[in-house]
C-alpha cells in the first residue's frame, strides 16, 4: 500500500507541475501517457466503524476494540488491499475515554491499525485545541474538508494512495450540526460548511487522479438533518462509496432508503458491528461492484480477539484505576442515590445533578430521570470514581426548546407511576411543582413555577436534560423530535466540573 500524494503536498507541487506541462506543450512534446490498465481485476476491502462513543470493551452486544482488531487482522491476512476507516464520534463518551480526554482512545485506534477517520461532533467535546493534540497522537490522518477557521481548513481534506495498484482517494466531511451538537465553547471561531458543496469541490480537485473515491461522512441519514448523506450521494457524482456516521444507522436502514448508485454503509452504533465493503475494480480501472455487509458478534468466532489490542486495553484500564481515585471535591452531607429513593422522590443528589446541567447551560430549567442515577456518595471526599459510578452511561447534556405544555406533560409522565418506583421519576432544578398522588395519572401535577413564576402553557422555555430523554427514553415522548439547541459534555463530566466549582457540597449549596 503506497500513498501517492496528500492534498497538502499536491497543492504545494501543483504550480511547478503546471509550469512543466505548459513548457512541454510549447515545444511540441507529447503529453504524458495515459495511466496503464491493471493487470487483473483487483478487490479493495474497506473495514469500517462509526459512532463507537468509546465502547471499548467487548460484551455480548458490543465487539470492543480487541474484537474489531481481530476483524481487521483477519481481513489484512487474506488481503493486503485493506483500508480501515472510522466515521467519527470516537474519542469521547465513557469514563475510559473522558478520564484521559481521548488519549486512551488514540492508543486503541493506533493498535487496531486504522488508516483514516473523520471528525464527529462529539470528538470536539474536549475543545478544539485538545482535538488537535489528539490528532498528533494518531498514526493516521483525520480527514474533514468542510471544517474551517479564519478561512482555512483545519484538517486535511483528502488523501490519495495506491492500493494494489488501484488509486484510491479518501476524503472526509463533518456534520454542520456540530455547530450546536457539542459544547459551544469548544468550537469558537470554527465554521462547518455545507457538506454537499464541499464534496463537489473535493471531487473536482481529485479529478482523474483516482480510480476509486471514498467519502467518510459524519453526516448521517436522519430526516431531521439537512443535508444528509443521501443528498450527498444524489447530488455529487463521482463518489463510489460513502462510509456514514452520526445517525447511528445500520446498513439495512440505509439500504431501505438509498435509491442512488453510490454505496452508503454504516455499522450502527457502539461497536455492535463492523462494516465490510469489498470493491472490485476492473482492468480498465473502473469500479465494477461494491458489496457491503456487516460483521456482528454473532458472526465471529467466540474466541476472536486481537492479543495486541487487548494488551493495550488492559494497560489503559489498569493505569486508570489510580486516576479514578483522584479527589474532585468533598461533601458534608450524604448524597442519596439509592434506587428506592431516586425512583420515587427527588433526592439531594438528583438536585445536584440537575443543578449542574443548569450551571453549564444557562437553561430555564433542568430535568433528569431517577433511573440514570446509579449510586450514592457518602460524606467525605468525592472522587472521580464516585461520579462516574453515579452516572455511568455516558449520556450527553443537551438543551432543547419546549413549551409550558411540554413541561407539564413531562412532569406528569415523571410522576405517573407513583407510588411505585420507576426510572422516569423527574429530578429537577429551576422548577418547582406540587404532586397529588391520590389523583389519576396525567392530572397529578399543579402549581408549577419556573424561576419562581407560574408556568405558561404557550410560553417557550429552554430545558437542559440528557440525550436519553430527548430521544424519548422513559416515555418522555414529548421531547422527541425537539431541535437540539446546544450539546455539552457527558452528564458525568458536567457534574464533575460543577463539584469542582463548588468545592464542598452542603445543604446550603443545594
């Protein structure tokens, strides 16, 4: 596998090459010969992942990087013409990533042997400067043609390499939704341009230098997004394959709606599958076919695992044990997260979590579900281990615009199962209300005050909550489909920063 020319180097040499060509024509020399045909049909294999969100360890549903590594090793053993690609939302998510601000994930990606990735919105969650530091730790480039600052691309737009004598160009695209689906402080000054327009420019730049053009697109196919990777395939001729991310779509979901000749493939989410595309290129250097499929845990040998990747993962876990015991703050009162409490009433820990979301977002009110609170914190030092045990799921804090009617419906849903304990129970900040359990579900909530003022049914409010609830989890269906205004780090990180800000938790700080 030989890299021919990166986009940056190409631009540097272009002027000199142009001068040479003009001089050649001027003195009547013959133009350069056409590229030679291939000796035989050649198969290029792409192994791809997306939206892993730092689900690094294997379990019954998720491959984890050691099993992804096994898929890669098997592919490369059978074919040297293999590319390994990730479509973003990779460097952030669970504590194993967040404790080291993504450095643990760069080690795993290098161990697996990725060739390229593009940048997902959550990859900016540590801020742009940290992302650039992480890029330097990778053994391969991050590609993104539509991410600009001060009029300049922040990442390499595209790359060209020779694989089995086939000239393969790969370029990347980030989601324009990154402008509001990551912490705004981390992307100040950055502009995410239209993916379709930028892809058209890139394909023209590549021109006839490539036999096969592959786009890594963290754009997705969600109808609420505009544009989508479906638009990209329909409006930008010349792209043979799109490796997609962002919408967590499966290959089956994409194939049901993709009516173009461009192959679009995605592997779902959280490493539940790895995508594989086998692309046949004819002797005339034309793409003859591209066949995508997914490799799931059920299709792998039960013992399939990369020893090299597992060793890296084990080392990370061992070293992080000490980091988890670092002090974040302290509490003068026991912070209650017991299941039987947080699923039936608002606890002081629930109040603290909701207050942390208000603090980071400046929203009018915050609401978190009791089912997301998984442990208590005793009196004394608060460690990072405490925080990541209390909030272990890697949910993201988000703000959405809701009406007073939506808020009332959410509160009614939250108390609808009382007196029985249920994960939907609402822990709130910025809002107070009265509950009468003797009344029928749906009519139990009254006297709702937002910031001390009566709730207005038709007024709009900014709500801070977890993406789990925005997606309709715990039957908070009134939030589903609401446009996300801004997105912030994980709920655990938000709580960690708030505790560090307060220093000591007491009854007076809640």
